[in-house]
C-alpha cells in the first residue's frame, strides 16, 4: 500500500499480546486514514454500551497517508476512542513528530484494548514492538516520562506519547501529550490511564514508499511555495494562533467571565503583539512544516519566572484569560505549562475554572468547598494549585476533574445554568451569539462542543461573507466545512496548512502518495462518509436532536455590550438551522442518518 505502511499493531493489554494486522486497503481508500480510518475501526471494534473507562473500551492511534512524507504541513495523527467526559465518540488531531515516527517504525496505527495488570508502556523500535514495565514511570509528569524513556532507549530522537498524573487518576479532562502537543479534548488521557498504559515510545528508520515520487516532490515544491506566498499562512508564522485575540475580542464574541460578556477589557495585554514582545523566544514547527506556528515562550521575571512552555495558543490564552477574567500572560503561561505536565486539556480546564469562579461568586461554592482558595474572577494565583488538585483529584479538584456537566449535576442548586458545554464537552473560545454558524457547528460537532470541526469565523466575521447574526446559509456552510475538515484530519493535513491547500490539492496528495485516482469530489465525498459514520457512532450511544443544542445561557441571555449587544440567538433560530442541516445531511428529524444516505455512501457495505 503506497503512502501507508500496510500494517496495524493490535495490542491486548489484558493478555499482554501484540499482533500485526494488515491495514485494510478498502477502508483506507474509503475513509482516507487518520480520523476517518480510526472511526471505521472503532465502529467495528467497539461494543455497544461500553463504559469508556472499562477494559472493553478501544483506544486507537492512527496516521494518514501524507504523514511522514516530505509534503509540507502534513504531520497530523489522530487519537480515536469513546470519551469518558461525554460518553460518546471522541477524536483528537495532534501535530508534532510522533505520527511520522510511528510510520518510520513500521505501522499506520495502533489499536489498544484491555487493561494491563501493572503500569506498562509500549515501545516500538524499527518494526519491533514490546510491552515493558512502567512502574518507575507511574506518577511522573509527561515531560519527565519523555526524558526517562529517551534515556532508557538510548535515543534522544525517540518520540513519546504519554499521560501525566491526571490520566493516571482518571481525570475526565485528561490529555495525551506528545512533542509538547496535546490530544486533549474529551479525556483520552483517562482512557489511557484506565488501561494502565503510561506511554508509547516510537523510533524508526523505514522509508515511506509512495506511488509517484516525482509527482510527490513536484507537489511538495508547489505547496511550499504557496504557503510562503500566502499572507494568511505567513501570519501564523509570525504570530501563531494568538493573532485571533484582537479581531475576536473586537467583534464582541470573545467569551468573558464564563460567557457572561463578549469582550475582555484586558485583551490587549494578551494579544499576539504582547505575547511576542514579552514571552516568545523562538518559533517552533512540526515535522516537515515550513510554517512554524508554534511559539516557545519563557517567563523571565515575577512570580512565574522560569516558566518555559510551547504556547500559549489562542484557546489557552482565552481559557485562562478572558474566561477567568485574568489579563496576565505569565500566569497563563504557567497554567499552560502545568496542564502539559499533568496532562490536562487547557480548554476544558480553563472553562471549568471559570465555571467554578461564577459558582463561587453566587455562593454555590464557598471557601470551605474550595479548601481556602479564593475563586473570584481575576485571581490568577489559584491556577497552579487548582490544576494540581484537579490532577490528583483533591478537594474541589475532584469535582472539577469530572468536567462542568457532571460537576454542575453533582452540585445542583442551579449550577447547571453556569455549565458551558455541548454534550459534556466544554465550549471553546468563540461565543456563538456573535457568529450563528458557530452555534450550529457546536451543536452538531461529532465530539461535542468543538470549534475545529467547522470553524465558521473566517466566513462570518473576518471576511464577512455571511450575515453573522442570521441563520441564512449557515447549514450549508457548516455542512461543507465539516466534510472538508474530516478529510483534512484523515489525510494528515494541518488545518493551518490547509489554508493553502484546497480539495483539489488534497486530491493530488492522495493520488501521488497512494496511486489511487482521486478527484476533488472524491475528497469531499470521503469527508461526508466520515462525518456520517461518526454520527452513527454517536447515535449508537444515544445522541439525538435533543442533544444538538446549546447551554441555556446562549439561547436565553443576550450579551450586555459591544457589537453583539442585545442580539438574541433563540431556540427557534437554532431549530431552523438544524432542520436545514439535517436535510442536507440526509438525516431524519431526530438527527439519525437515513438508510438511503448510509447506503449511498457505502457505509453498510464497507462496515457490515
């Protein structure tokens, strides 16, 4: 199989067994790789109704056909599982070097089942896989695990995906960390911890054979040139994702103090220029990427002096910034660092802390509940200690470790109205009252409240191609973006690089790597197939129209000031978009894919 290694590693931790399985050419062609192939394998492997933290859950690491090739901005690999946070389908795209190294080590992906008897790690070195004792690693932070395994393997270039104490303690917002990057959303780190799998270390030297070497190199040169000429892409080289702070804040949709407001008075102290001036020491890049959107930051003085972290990115700046009413870059960088070390999703953590701060303000949490922590908005001094308590499930940390939906349900007394999530996944850094396409994107995202599956901001706010306070055209916009993003994640393309790589270029990527003939329509059709399969997985876990909604605050309250002041996003507006969206998708009014749509996309034939 050109572009693929043609092998998957199946790991049964209960049995302590390792088995090589062929990568299905039929499934790879239909679902592309990465996210799509991972979803197909999860559908086939996962039993209905499985507890996400039971040994029966399946944890899949999967690469795409472009990963490990010289093609620029194609480093992305995927983690696919059932989420302990949402109790439904979960996927997460990760950059860095781990995915390429896994393919160099001989495998397209890893399928993990069962639970080890003792803490274990998986080593894959040049096609040889082995389960090893991780007793000495248990309890370590993720950066310590990486250093220890590189020393043990006597190879400074080994790539490590690991969990920290949060994953070990089954924190439901726990991440998997690799190359200073996170598979964070939905708690895959807790799934890994439930299996007593501390880490996966990979190192390899195999080539990735492609169908058309000359065509690949020609396309590589063309794409690199396009990325260097693209102003949008080059802005990421200079500023990274923090470039969005100012326009989103000025547009009145930067969620502030737990989504009570849409703009933050301290945004200028958190924007890209401030970060570049005060923190950033150098740019960092993923495998074979000319963009270098990562920013290595160092705090030089003050109470957080000595903090060194890759980031913070836009979402983290928001999560510990506007969401919590904090305007200190040094404190946010420290929170970012400890999330990475403990293995905690920054978006969910900051959202949860903002939720707790509002509960504290309203008397639903007291100093007795918080162990003396003053959880008032703006108090950055609680971040590091609160993250430690979340990671080790101590006191108030044990409550927040469950995520805002479960925490609110446990607290009662009206706390639910402060829990900003969709389907249990904490919302990210865009208030949908200021861009109604994001409302539909959140409501229908395959893994819960996620912005990455259909980021409508460019079309609605930055380019103003749509009326952002209208439902008109939003169903088609979200439908198209979701299909394209599904393909992007499956091939292995970074969403930033995809700004210089449309569906025609992605079809060429598939053709030169695999040798299969792909056209633009084949890419969008594959994306549609993937998204429908993900919905089938969600429906199997009980998701329906009633779940495709937003927190009551977003449908019942208007923003108090700024460009979005007084504009109401109502339940009937969301219902109108859902009706149109379901019709485009070929789903019934309950949000379930119809039989004829499943057959049209070939899902039944492919998966049985």
